[in-house]
C-alpha cells in the first residue's frame, strides 16, 4: 500500500473513532397542549387548542464556545445572548408539531439566541430532571421541563446517554411544564414522555467519511486493475 493509501486509511479510521459520532442528539417531548392559537400556526387563527403535541429539539452537545458542564449528578450545555458570560448557542433546530402542523423555530442556532439542554439524576435519590429550551428573546420561547423523584427514572451519565422516560409525579417538588411563546401564542405544553436519541455524526463528518470511503474504494479498484495488467 502506498503512502497516500496509508494516509487515507488512517483518516477514515480516525473519523470512525471520533467523538463527533455522539455530538448531535435529539430530545423529544410528547404530551398535551392547551391555549389559544392566536397566530394560526397550527390551524385556524384564534382556535382553542386542547390536543396533543410533539416538541423536538436538536443540539450539538460538543459545540465549541458553548458552556458545558458534566459531573456525577448532571450534564448540560447552554449558551447564547441570554447567558452570562456570553457563549455560543448549542441548539441546531427546534420545532413544535400540533394538529399535523409544524412550527419550526427560526434561526435557532444563531448566537443571538439562547438555548440549553439539561439532564440529571442523582443515583440513589431518584432525583431526575430533563429540560430543553430555545429562546430568541425574553418573550419568544419554546421549552419543556420535567422533574420527579421517581426511583425508577433512568440513570444518565452524559448528554448523549439515550433514554425514554414516562413522567411519574413522585415527591412534593415534582414538576412537568412547558410553553410556546411566539406571535401572540401563549400555549401550555405538559409532556407525558421525554426521549433522547443516540448521538449521530455532524453533517460535515458524514461528508468526510463518504469521501474517505470513496477514496479507499477507488484505490482498491486501481490496485486491482494494476495487478490484472501486470499479470
């Protein structure tokens, strides 16, 4: 194998082992929504909503410039103009689905926005919480928060630990709340379940991997043809 082949093979192996595979996660909340859709994002303007919702948040958990804290009790990443000191906003996208209509939060990954992803569980205590928030201003926001002292709640070791949890109100401090504040809408979001998916590579990482594998395939093809000609 020539030097170029060795270099390309090493690059592909490095990509396969990179932490970028676990950088991007999706957290999804499902439950019931109530309030008046004054803006008509989810159907008729002014309609009273009393149905189900799905809120989906996508975060880069290893974004350079964002605040990141992980210890034995909790993990979080957050940033944007709403935090001090200022840091990069780790949210990539966020959306709310109601009545078959999806509202995609605009420009969610701009540094002028504030966003955060938080999960925690203190082993042996049952203390569990999950939160996701994106907010461009103090009056525009999509967030979900869940807290319970359920001893059967999942034990989380990082922001990329996959889990699914159905809310159980245990303890006097149990909380389950969320809200959508945009365009005059003030909707209440009460989640029943929260799910965090496995991390996936960033789009740029996928592109690099594809190029790497294509290069390896081309070199293997070239070596095969060279061997056949020599024979």
